[in-house]
C-alpha cells in the first residue's frame, strides 16, 4: 500500500518483465499507457484499473521531465497509487540498441513478405508482432535522440 508521501506526491511506476525489473520510480506525476481499449493517463488517486496493453510507448512524466519506454504488450494494474506493468518485454529509451532494432525490423519485414507469399497465417501473425515491436523500439529511441 502506498504511504501518504506517495499519495500526495505522485505515483509509483514499476515495470517488470520475465528478464526482471526494467523501471521502478516514485513521484511520477502522470503515466500514459496504451491499452487495447485506448490510451489512459494515470495520476495519483486514479480509480483502480486492470488493462491489457498494446505494443506501444509508455510515457512517464515528473515535473518537466518526460521519459518514454518501449513496452511490448502485457498488463497494467493500478491500485493504491502504484502502477504495475507486467510486460512481455520492455526497454527504457536509453537502453535500446537502435541498430539491433533496425535489423529486427528488416528481418520482420522479410518474414512478413515470405509469410504472405506462402499464405501462412500463423507466421504472418508472428511477423506482424515482431515488426510492431521493432518499430516501437525504434520510435522510442528516436524520441530520446530528438528525431
């Protein structure tokens, strides 16, 4: 349960993946998550929620500082001024290897073309997800570099 300091001075945001904790910060003014039902801004004292996430950017703002994270699916739960994101994978903008993400994008595009040629629906679905993840990582990294 959040203490009074957290309740009056923002929220705590925790992002956990199978690889471990990716992000854990307190005093966040607002977190913006992209759910399958749309985008949600979460601030202190927000009603509790549980939502499935899309492959997209997650934004956290504290004062004039803004940080973007690449979140690749999962769930978000908010209760007692704590936002917990359990994601399939996630990266902070400063840990994204852009060249690796661009290579992954090229591989996904090739897989997508091959799956379309073969009319392989399962491979098409996997290739689309891989492409979305790579594009998300590139997008978040580009925001950090100001592009």
